[in-house]
C-alpha cells in the first residue's frame, strides 16, 4: 500500500522536479563560475519532461540558449545564466512547497483530522 502511495502520482513527480532543479542549479553555477574561462562552453540540462526518463534529463550537454562565442572560445553570457538561475530557483521553490503540502495532507490523513 505504501508503495502505491509513494511510487506514483504527484510525490514522484515533485521529487523529479526537485532533482532536476538541483542538478540544473549546479550546472548554472558552474557556467557562472567559468564566465571568464578560456574555451569554456555553457552547459545545461534538457527541458523538463517529468513523464519521461529523469536520467536522460540529468545528462548535461551544450546549452541551447548560450551566448555568442567570444574570441577566447567562451560562450557564457552572465545575464542569460542569471536569468536561468532565477527561473530555476522558482521551479525548485514551487516543487518544494507543493511537496510540503502533500506531506501535510498525508500527516492530516494519518492523524485522522478533517481538513477544512
């Protein structure tokens, strides 16, 4: 019974969203840290598709929205990366809030309280 509760539905989807957002934040931070590194190319994760395989999404690759290539071979655009970081942080916060609500509902159900 617990397998059905935790393996499917919104909990696993929210877990996937948090995993995706955390992994993406790490890559964005690395892009920002390498803004002046000669030859560094911006990396990003695939677009989130939480019905698909999460491991495919967590494979870093070239960023689709990288900045123009500079003479030193670097293509990190600080403004693009900061904007991605803000959007990604909002995704993570939303998923964490929704997950907290799901667990609050579970606590209420276990305790036998009526939610008003």
